[in-house]
């Protein structure tokens, strides 16, 4: 199998990974970035098929420019699936069915976050999407012009996503945020210390003129015959229905810690534990961005830069960033607090609501287990919850929120693979270098 | 369950997850195995008891009588097919010889040019963790008590001491701890590591429990690591792909070298398996005894009985072993000769005083 | 407005579907209102996460089952089928 060696290897080409690459490339270090997507940008700057129709995002342009100028090599379309002994990662390219190996001296994990989904009746209906999920699908070519969209869930993303959907021609009807206004107000007060973030917020608000933002409200159920037709919401006192074509619903984010966990990095409260200089508990392995705690793009950029500097031994320079990194972490913590889940959203599911979408395991079955002396392992073994191809990435955070069950094990491969990839003759690409492209725009 | 059914007062101590050790790692093939007369008798008895339980089993156990298809690659293995059939016939296990064409018809995804096979139609498959849980729940319904989350550290003279300092007393203690011999250190049970791969759902891709005939040759080499073609369709439409056997590796980590050999073997027999999506890979440990037979019955301590060391057949044999053990406890006659499984055969010299 | 975009023609359950160049297969499925797959208990499902982690968008692409359509770009002539 082809294997190539890099001074610094970075997993994830989101803001954290791009900033890390730019920092680590100084002084002629050989830096490679692996990302499963067709282009750099991560979740926030996911490349869209019609980007040229949107007004350019200055932060994105600036970061992308730095990344391209750094000379770091981007290997896109590569999903890291396993870690081999002695500093080697194994990747798989889904679209082309090829595997490769990448060896490193220093590793920076910048694997970002995914959405948290919580089950409610009807959430498996076609037409119900994740909030960030719908945004990503639109960037991937789904035409939502003229579609009536309800947005729900929790987190600062809901507004951003609603604004983007609106720009893409959808008609956003309302945004239902489960957090109560009182909680959000104290968060907003904290925001006053950060004019930049307020400006971001204001520009969002302008594209959302006329869209109702309802705090303290959440979905009761989604209805439709084979396709979403309407969603019922509540604020705990009254209920109302919204006729719509699509529902975009996500409950904030959960860090992608599977790869760090596989490498043996210590975790704390579901996040990768790092010191003030982004070092994990594993030597030569750094972590930056959302896996260390969801804190937004500014935190990701700063942490990425610090990790990049650390990886090439520029400790003093990285130390200079520490104070700002810590302050962004504080922002993340305030955000987590403001958008913490209310108990009602943990009780949305009915007995027959599916929790594990891969295996169609219902809430009632799991609740019965949870009332006994059982763990998530029992739920897996007895009910197949989390045994499907997503390997618990969707139901795992949900059952943790619902029942307090924690996923105990991460095993390679961390994503499903064709059998051939496990054989001694996988279709392996031998000319990796020629396939490396700095394809950003 | 057997003991509870016989009217005994039963307590089950499980430090971790019921059905969560080897039973969660195995394939769940219920198969009559002819590697020794004793094994043959026990596995035939086990299969018969599974068949009798069939109607009572909950859906979650996924009992399916798919039949084993022993695949012969060449003329030499075809000779074994006939020998095997003779052995099965001698104890009343029905089987059917398939020639090249019939094999291709029975399993179109097998590669062309295989010599034939032996179909054992009454062999079955179950989902082991659910089966273990069913046995336990049945026992609990009959009054058995589950003591969960504490590890026994000593079991002798009618007393089981738990890690938290407490103790349980019992007229009889049955040690059924799989590969873990910490309660009976005088017993030698070697962990024999196996790898398995499970695929996504492909209903109809494979119809029978497929095992290469070379399996016995490779499975029973006592020392060397080995792999064999072994593919099992599950009720879900998923395929379980095995199998490997390794000694001397007590780590749960996947061994890439042996995994590749195992997958290569599977692809050799079933080329299109290459394109299927593998959703998980894991390892488990079979409890191998020196004489290749499970240990079922009394020990020098009259209060301590064993039911362990089931190697790669513990699911098939579990109902038979439970029955034999209950027979020992209640001093009943048994349906088959239980002498070959007596722990006395493998006690080391010093054991009597331990 | 840029000049007319390149388009790609694929087949979804036997019907022609046109998507903009660069679109993923998930877009073609959503465009044609076809569910990606039928769940274990027979419910229709479509894409959820858009980022390759939920596996709800699996479908048969050019004869290969269980492919995540949100991760695979459309290619001219691709044959996509709902997975039963
Ligand atoms: C669906 C979604 C939509 C979002 N939309 C917005 C938005 O519109 N506005 C906003 O302000 N914030 C948005 N966010 C939040 C935003 O992601 C964070 O604020 C921040 O930008 C994260 O940066 P990051 O570099 O840590 O992670 P990310 O941007 O998530 O980047 C991580 C990258 O690593 C890749 N990756 C992960 N695991 C592997 C692996 N094993 N192999 C290969 N590659 C891997 C991912 O595909 C991704 O490209 C969104 C988050 C999500 C999950
Ligand atoms: C890869 C593989 C494939 C297999 N395929 C098949 C097959 O197709 N057909 C077949 O029939 N068999 C198969 N087997 C074998 C079968 O799975 C085992 O023989 C069977 O599961 C053993 O059951 P058990 O109850 O003896 O042990 P286990 O299932 O290991 O249970 C032992 C229990 O004891 C508990 N324990 C451990 N220590 C203590 C202690 N100190 N005190 C109290 N409790 C303790 C454990 O927590 C565990 O729950 C396979 C095994 C493997 C590894
Ligand atoms: S939509 Fe979730 S994996 Fe494709």
C-alpha cells in the first residue's frame, strides 16, 4: 500500500485545520491536510455548487487565501478510517474506492463537530432534515427555491442557517428555539464584549427580516403522508401548527471525537482534553477546534493556529495566543449554557418514536431498558441500538441526552468500508502525490 | 434457566453485561460438529434442544434453520464430504451431498469451479446475546436473582466472595465464566482469539451457513494461527464473515495481518463479497481447553461445578451443557454420556489441594 | 448572473434527472422526490445530516448498494436507485 510521510499531518480542513496548516507550513515544513469533503472549508465554509451567486464571505476568503499561500497539500475526499501503529493513518476515498496511508511526525486533529439530533414523533419523515444538514444538502445541489421551511431546535446556528436558506431562495416561515429568552438574554449580554460577533449577528438578522424567531418553543410532532406536510410546535402552554415543505431541525453540536478516541486521546465531558497549548494526552498529537469543546469559528481559528505553531516547535508564539484561546473557550462555555437542553425536549419522543434510525429501535423499548440496571451496551446487544452503519453517531448523543448512557467503545474502522478495503488487495492508489490537489474554490 | 426450571433457588452473579463477553462476539451458528465422538454427541444434543425450544424463543433470538453448507473445494475435499456424511448418518443427523452444479444453484455467489458440498439442513443460527438474555429472563421469571455489577473474587466451600467485600452462600456454585479462570485458577483455559466482520444488509446474497471443509483442518491445529472461509447470513440480511483462530494474543485489538488473510479467504470463495459494505470489525475469545472439550461437572470441592471452556461451540452446546449440569446437581440420569466432559480429566496434579 | 451552468444528467429509479454540475447524488434524489432507502421496518427515508455521518441517504449507485449519496458527486449517466 502506498504510504507517504509528512512532518505535520492535519485531519480536517475546516477553519481549525486550515489555520493549523497555515501556521505549521512556516519554515518549510511539509504539511498535509486530509478531509473527506471535495474541498476545504469544513462545515461553515462548505463549498456550494453556486457559491459564485452569493456575496463573498470576507473571513472565508481571508482564511482560504492564507491556506492556499501556505503551500500545505490538501488531500480532499479522504476519510480517515483507522490508525495504524507508529504514526500512520489510513484513509478511504468513498467516491473512488481507494485507500491510502499517511505517516506523520506530528498530528493535528481538527475533526470538527456534527449536529445533535433528538427524536420526536415524525422526525424520520422525508422532508425533515438536520438544520446544518439541510444547509449542507443545499450547498450540495438541492434546489430549495420556493420551498416553505420551518427551522427548529437549538443553538446559534439556527439563525445562520435560516439566513442561508433564505438566500438560496427558500421561504423560511419561523425559527423555533427551545432555549428560553431569559437564558439567551444573559448570553447576549456576554456577547456585548465582542463587537465582532454582534456584527455577524446583525447581518444575519437583516436577511431574516420578517421571520419569526420564537424562543422557548420546540417541535411536538411532524406530520405527513410519506412526506412532510406540517409541524406542530409548542411553548409549553399552547400548541400551533405550521404548514411547510421542509423542517430543518438540529439541537446544537456534538464534537467528533471518534478519531481522537481511537488514537487514545483522553476525553473529558465528551470532548478531547487539551492543555492551554492544544496538546492532547498522546505525545505528538494536538487537537484544535470543535473536538475540544464547541465554541465557534473564532475559537477554531485560534486553536488551529496555536496547534500548528506547537507542531513545529514554536511554543513561545503559541503561548501568545493562549489568553485569546481561553477567552474564546469561555465564550463556548457561555454558549453551551445558554442553549442547554430543557427537560421538555428530552420528552418529545413517544413510545413508538424511532431513536436509532439505522435499526429502527423505538423509544419505548429503550426506555424500558433504561428503567432497569442497563447500559448502552445492553441496548446495543438486546435492541441493536447503535449497531447500524452510522455506528451510533446519530443515536449515541441522543441516548446520552435521554438516558445518560455513554458510548464506551470506538473500534477501527471508524466508518464502514467496502470489504475489499480490508483485504490484502484493496484498490489502492499508488500515485498519491499526483492526486493531491489544492482545490479550494 | 435449567436449574431454575428444576426448582432450584438460583442466583446469577454477573460483573458486567449479561451475554456481553464471548457470547456477544460469536457467530451463533448451531452446528453439529464431528471432530470427536464426544463433541459430536454433545453438539447433536445441543442442536436437538435448540430445536425443541424453537417455538418458545422470542423473535429477538433470531433462530433460523438455514442449514450448514460445508463447501468442498476439490476432489480431495469431496472425499471428506462422503466421510462426513457417513459420520452424521451414524448418529441420525440428516445431510445431503451436493455436486458442483447443485452447489452453484444453492449458493450462486460462490465462485465457479468448487467441487461440491454437504448440506446439513437442520443446523441453525441464533443471535447469541439475545439468547443469553432470554435464558436469564426465563430464570428470573422463575424466581432466580440477578446480582449485577459486582465481581466475584473467590468461590469455594459454598461461599462466593464479591469484590465489594460481601459474600453469598450457596449449596452449589456453578462457574460459567467463559475464558476467565480467576475463580478456578487450577484450570487451564487458553483464550483463542477470533476476528469477525459484519456487513450492512444484503438480503438473499447468501442462503446457508457456509463453511469451507478445510475448516476442521485449520480450526483444530492446536498451535498455529489459522483462517477459514466462514460466512453466515443473519436474519437481518447482514453477513457475518469469519473466521480466524489465534493463540497467544490476549489483546482485543484487531490484528490486521490475520484480518487480511481472513478477508482474502472469503473473497477467494465468494468474489463479489469484495463490494459489500463492512460496518464493523471485532474480536472475541474462545475458551480452549487442553482436550478440546468443554468442562461440565463437579470439581474436588463438592460445592463447586464448572460449565466453561466451550471454545467455538458454546452457543450450540449451551442448552446441552445446562442440561448435563443440572443432571449433575440433581443426580439425574443424562441423555448422553457426560464422562468425557468431567473437569477431572484436565485437573493438574496440584489441583486437589487448591 | 453567471452564464448558464453546466448540468449533469443522471437516472433516478429509471427517470432522467438534471442537476447542476458539482451536485451530489443526494441532490438528484431529493430533486426527484424519491426516498433514498426503505428502513429496516419499511419506512421511506431521505438524507438527514448532509455530511456523511447518518447513513440515511444510502442508495444504490451504478449497481452498488449502501452508498452514501451525500458524499458522491453526480456523474453523467449515473444510474441511481432507491434501496429496498
Ligand atoms: C452541519 C454544520 C453546519 C454548520 N454551519 C455553520 C454556519 O453556517 N455558520 C457557523 O458560524 N457555524 C456553522 N457550524 C459550526 C462550525 O462548524 C464551527 O463553528 C467551526 O467553524 C468549526 O470549525 P472546525 O475546524 O473545528 O470544524 P469543521 O468545520 O467541522 O471541520 C472539520 C472537518 O474535518 C472533516 N473530518 C472530520 N472527521 C474526519 C475524518 N475522520 N476524516 C477526514 N475528514 C474528517 C470534516 O468533514 C470537516 O470538513 C456548522 C456546524 C455543523 C456541524
Ligand atoms: C469469533 C467467535 C465465533 C464463534 N462462533 C460460534 C458459533 O458459530 N457457534 C457456537 O456455538 N459458538 C461460537 N463461538 C463460541 C461461543 O460464542 C462461546 O463458546 C460462548 O459464547 C461461551 O459462552 P459462555 O457463557 O461460556 O462464556 P461468555 O459468553 O464469555 O460468558 C462468561 C460470562 O462470565 C462473566 N465473568 C467473567 N469473569 C467472571 C467472574 N470472575 N465472576 C463472575 N462472572 C464472570 C463474564 O462477564 C461473562 O458475562 C464463537 C466464539 C468466537 C470468539
Ligand atoms: S445525509 Fe447523512 S450520511 Fe448522507
